């Protein structure tokens, strides 16, 4: 009886898939026929320019969603990433990606004046993602902001239950996400000694089996300033994507993709780079040897940087401090769990609203602080993490609904991988940090207190890089092993 039920369920599943396939085929036929009829009418007007020898002016992006040759969105030369049109002629022809922004003009979008309500939601997403990603006993480092940008772009192509699940995990609907992230990126503070930059791009296959949705590209150009590339998805494309990431992380993430499988039809990429100098650079006499004790009792000889800070943080399970970078727009935040509380146990207690409140209302105090110099990198594949947070349909070849992104004759489109890679270096002069996220789509002020505080990061701790104006962590990690 169980075998009969399983067979019946499989029959129904295949039947539903056939119905979905017929629906997609019908939509594609409509997308082809209507433009062809219009083309017959428009062709009459093409005779006049041909007779006068004048080319039509202001040519728009075409050949999307069945208009002409699929995915041929730009009539310029193939331009290798990092090269200009002038020297592109030395490339290798169609083996390179085509930069397609010549045909997509971003529309004007007005920014939000107040991000405070959304900031709390973004901090909550950051903490939920960090808790799901944290690896017990291992150094962990993620950039929730990078992941959020890549997934928000992807969500613009999702529909029905797939979209609802993505919005629930990300904490806002797509319209809210688009406007928030656009406003955030447009208002990023930048100075001579500090900089946080974000870049986005979309790469899709020029294989005949895939038809990209122009509205999807337009939305991501409008809100994310996404660079659009059509590419053959060969070894050159692999190099091009990695080169784009390397350039937009200032060389901190030299490679994000290891391969492009034949089933891949699109990559949605975010790259983030941060570099800032401390407001008060450590002097030579503030740096010296010390012991860092791991949770298993192992001691490591490392270089410590010692300073006196002015912002003290404390919750029920940890104490910490905030150290500003030049300009006061960004800060390094560290939280040291109380004796007897492991880093994993402390991470489990974290809450987005509580952290936002802690960062917004710190205690002004003298803090004798020390922390180790460290440099670490981290990479992970986040599919299981995001599934555990409730985003399941997007990864299911049968149930994913990304018809708003495009269509493929080879089957349904779904997310196959979410690759995330980070790097951070903390030293006497300041901090450098980089992050990249790739979503792969496949077919199928101050008062002195009486008592100074002390926070010595000589055992495992949690740390963050924080946007002080919005009080959101754009990097968050654990330091378990300095060496």
C-alpha cells in the first residue's frame, strides 16, 4: 500500500510539473508572437531611414523575453572585464562576457530619509543568519549585508510561495528591501581614511535555452546599480566573474567561483569592501606579546594591542567595548562572554532587537581594553543555513518559482548554491575587510566614571564591524583561534 501511495504521489507531482511546463511554454509563445506582430508594423517605418542613409537614434535595449534573438542585449564588442571598449578588440571575440548596461538606463528612485525602523529589521536578519552560520569551536566570519544584497536581488525574480518564504527570512517584502538597500547604498559615508563600498552584478548565460526577463534586470539596475553581463558561461566567464569580485573587494577576495556547471543559467553577485584607519592609531608601546587562551585551554602567544576606550557595552552574558575608526561613522565592537559562558552559548542568546538597543544606548566609561592582532578568512556555502531559516522552496527544483527572473526550456529555475567568502585584517593602523556573495541559479560624546572598566580579549570572543549611523553590523564573527 505504501508503494502505491508513493507511486500516486509521484504521478501527481509529474502531472503538476507538466502543467507548469505548459504554462511556461504558453507564456513564451505569447512573448514571441506579440513582438513579431509589432515588428511587422514597425518594419514599415524602417524603410525611410534605409533610404535616407540615417540610422535610428536612441536605440533601446531589445531582444529580451522573445524579442528577436534571445539574450543578445547589446550590439557592441565583447568587452573583457576590466578592459575598456577601446582595447576590447584585442580580446577573443564571443568568448568574453558582454557588458549590457548600454541598453538599460536606471530609473530615478527617491531615497528614504529615515532608516531607523528598517535598521532594526536588518540587524535582526544579521543575528539570525549569524546564529545559523556559527560553527562551534571554529572561527566564523560573515557579512550579513553582502548576503542580504545578493538575496534581495534574487527575490525580485521570485513569485508565489517562493517569494513569500524569501521575504519572511529576509524580514521585508521586496519593495521595502529594494528601497531600503538603495537608500542605504546611496548614503554610505566615505572619507579620506574610511570607506565602505558595495557593488552588484548579474551574469546570465547567452545559451538559447534561457530567456531573461527584462523587468527583472531593470528593477535590479534601478535599485542596486547592478552591472549586467551576458556570457557564454565558459572558462573565460569563470575568470571574468572572479576578476570582477577581486576588483570590487580591492583584492581581498581573489576568487569566489570554482566552476560553472552546465546547469547554471545565472549568477547574482555582491561584493563589499571596507577599509578604515583607527581614530587613535596604536603606538609602538601599545603593542606587545601576550597569551590568548582557547576554549580547550590551549595557550597561544600573540601580539596584543592595548588602549583606553570610552564606550563600554554589557549585557547579561558578556562585556565589551566599541572602538571608533576615523570620522566616527564606523566602529569595531567586541563582546567577551563571561567566565564559564562559551562563545556558542553566548551566540545562542543573541537577539537582533536587544543588540540594536545595546549599540544604540552604550555606557560612556573609561575602558582599559586589549585585543589581539588578527587576520582571518572564511568561506561557506549557505544553502543549508538558509533552508534552516525557512527558505526552502527556492532551493527545490520542483517547487521553486522564479518565473519573474526568466524561463528555461530545460526545466524549472531554482537556487543551487549561495557561496559566501570573507576576509578581515585587524592591526595597529586599522582594519581591512572584504566579502562576496554569489547566488547561483540553475535550471532544473563622553563622561569619566568613577570606576574604570576592563575588557581584555585574551580568550574567544565575538566581534563586529558596525555602521554607527544605523547601528547595524555589516560584518560579524567569532575569534576562537588567533593563529
